[in-house]
């Protein structure tokens, strides 16, 4: 690009050194070509910006997007050329929208504190929906959105924080990559722009609350407590907070007695709750009549009736009266269903359990725990996840 500009200026200098006759002839030709030249030059600048320069900071945008001369197409007189600077806001709406759609969340935050026009554009939901889906789509669902709505409604102020606290909220981003680099720009513009708060009910505020770890959201964690043997191949409800420095999560599990927490939870150990059943309620199963040997299932289990349920992985096995031959198997017609948990040895009391498919309710005792509702797994993605978590050795 620099070479292109140098070539242009070199051409201008060369034209000055020509004879007056040649100069008048070139001047005449230049008047004819100038409208198309500047139109092409403008298009080139915009396309070059979109393609190669989206990673730059917003301080560089005005200088790159400025066109030092604007030709008035109504007259071909060179004397009518006026020097005029063009701001980024003067771009066509579609072009500007295209540029903003390519910005990162940190870039949009930076642009949002430049002026009121950019604040309105850069905080719009349609720009942030893509970022929300890309980063958080696999771990947040309807329960998280309802929790966020309740979180907003519980606040006395309509904004994300009061005027005296808003700066503190944004400055808190300075401790978190990749938002730290735009905080000085926010502070330097505070004298010119007193009100820089963002709409509390916007997707941008939701995204930033998740990113900063201020909003604890509901999700489920595989193999809780760092894969403790007592929770292997299980999935429990928890409230989670994100740590951007380590790109991991902290979890608070539903307590019974003392509060249980866990840190450094990776993304691949989280999932959106597959059903809306609260962790203390019995899930109403809708697939009991379809269960047959070889099916993959998840079943609720808890240590006693005062504990919350967790979801445990298992498979449907053949009844004792069946020889396992698929051609002669009638297990699917029986009222009793055998569930197997093959991560435990054959001698373990948790290796298998029996349920009644026609009259299923919570069953169990204080010694073996209590079994609740059942989910049949149909998606290969869910089954593959459990297989990836399979322990390296049989649990005792």
C-alpha cells in the first residue's frame, strides 16, 4: 500500500517538471480520468481495509479511511478540487456495518466509547449475537438466559451499574485479556463523554458479565471434583464463573451441609443441561417403553434423599433369563429393565440395578443410594462424550 502511495506522489512531482505545453495536455487528460480514478481509488482503499487491516486499533481508522481530496463530478475543473476529510461515519451504512461485523468483542468495546454514534452501533444486539454464539453457545442454554433476565430484574438501576460504578465495571476489564488494551482509551475520553454506560439488557452486557466472571451461570459439569473416583462418569448441576486469565471455570455445586467448589474446569467438561428438571426433582422419563439391551442411558442418582441428583452414565443390559442372543431376546417386552454401570467391577453394589419400566419412581435405600428418572441417549455426540470420559481402569 505504501508503495502505491509513493508511486502516486511520484507521478504528481513528475508532472510538475514537464513543459507548459505537455503540462496543459496532461492536465486535460487528468480532468477526464479523475472521476474514475478517485472512484477506483476509494473502492481500493475500502476493500484493502476490509481484507487486510481489520486487526488495527480504532485510532488508526480515521487516517486510513480519510480521502484527502474529493472531486466534484458536476464540474471537471481542477480548481474546484477541495480538500476535505472524510470520517468513518461518512461511509455508506452497509460498508460501515460490514466493518463493524468483523471487529472482535474488544474492538467493539473500544469503538463504543469513541462517540455516541458508535456507542449506539457497537452495542446493538445483532453485532454481539455472533460473538455470544461462537464463544458461549455450547455451554449456555435457556436456563442461563432466564437466570440472566432474573439477574437484570433484581437490580434497582436500569443500567448495568450506576453512574458511579460504571467506570469501575469497565476498568475491571483491564485485568482481563483481551479487553485490557482499550481501557486507557476509555479513561482518556471520560472528560469528553460523561455517560459511557451500556444497556443492561443488551447482549453486549450479558457477554461482558460472562467474560468478566461477574455472572455465575447454571450448567452441568462432567466428573466433578477433578475426576474424583466417587463421581466418575457423572454430570452434576453447578453455578459457574469464567476466569479469562486461565480460560477455565470455577464451580459451586448444590450444597448439602458445606458448600463444595472446584477450580480450573476446562470447557470440554461443561454442558448445557439436557432437561429442565431441577437437581432436587425426579425427572419424568418418556422413553422407558423404548429401552432395549445395548441402549445408552443417563439416570438420576443421589446418595440420600437430602442430596441433589446427578446424572450417571450406563447401558441397558440383558436380563438373567436371557442368553444375550439378539435373535431370541425378549428383554424389551419385559416389565423389568436391567441397567449396568460397567465402570464398576462385577462385585460392586453399584454395578447394576433393576427398574420397572411401567411403574418407575425413585427406588433405592441408604446403603446403595437412590435412582431416579432416566434419559435414553439418541445423539452420537452425547454417547461419544461419555466414552471419552471412560476411566483408564475399573473403579473400586
